[in-house]
């Protein structure tokens, strides 16, 4: 059962649990899109296919607010806002350690191989190398952050709750940039080799999309949606 946070004729906003794909990846695992389509089919008694436009994503281990478009007009209007960076997204994260500065901005180049060749078994090393070079992109990732609290635990471990406002939407941007600052996100073993024995959930990391502001598809009105921090975070705060 999904949690619907907002819905009108063109847009639906839902809360994504950590460990759920935003969009199917061919593995057969049910995604958030599948759950939302099921919800719309049942609510509106639609026997056939349901239109649902994907306009942004959250990583599988990340929780929080996801917007979908219910119509082509909704998809167009939301996509335009994402392209123009007029949608304000806010995340919260628990990171390891105490940050050097209470607030700041990060703007740096991020290298990311964004393409994995299909049929790699039939290609030569030279062909694979050429494809990898073509697919490697260097883009600027920019965000601002503010430390809201930090806590020193009995075992000496320190966790900080950080509010993060990305200005760009690069692949794994927040995860990469926090790790490169020396304060990786709790549970994010992909970008940190620091031992995290307290974090037991291998399907989740302590990163949540908690707020989003966007313009409605057919009204000159700004809509803001907010959710609470995950309950599972309380023991660290």
C-alpha cells in the first residue's frame, strides 16, 4: 500500500520507502511506479493501461517524496521545471562525524560512467574502452547544506543530521559529495569503507527527500509537500 501525499488531475506525489525501486529495472522486482499504477487503476476503475509519467527518481536505498505525472500535460510542466531547476528539493541525511563547517556550499566536478554496454561479451576490449570513454561524463554538482544537530554516542561515534538542498541533480550526487567531504551517509557502504555496525538495513541508507516545492500544472500556484524524518533514524539523533 502506497502513501499518497498529494494528488490532482495532473500530478500525484507519493512517499517512497527505502529499498524500493522508483522505476522497474527489468529484474521483475515491483517498483514504485507499479504500485502507483495499481493505486490509480483501483481508484478510478481503469481496466486498461494507466498513463504515469516519470519525471525524476530517487535511488533505491533512499526514501522520500517522489512526483509522478498523471497526464502528458503534467509530465511536460514538471519536466520543464526540473530542467530549469525551479523545483526546490530538500533532503535530510544522517552522516558520520561532525562536519567542519555548520553550513556551506559544495560545487565540484563529478565523474560518472552513466552507460553500461549491452552485449559486452561479443565486443573487443578496444570497442568496450571506446564506449566507456564516450559514456564518461564530467559535470558540475552543486548543493548547499546546513547541520541541524549532532550527537556523540557512548561508544564515541558521532552522527550529524544535515539538511541538504541540491541545485543540480547528478547521479548519486549527494552520496558522492558527502563522502568526499569525509562525512559519508550512514549506511552508504557503496561510497564509504567505514565500518557501520549499528546500521542493520542493507536495503536503506540514511538519506530522505523530505520537502519539495513545485508549480502546479494548470494553476499559477506553488505547492509544498513535506514529510517527517523516518522513525528508524531517531536512535541516532
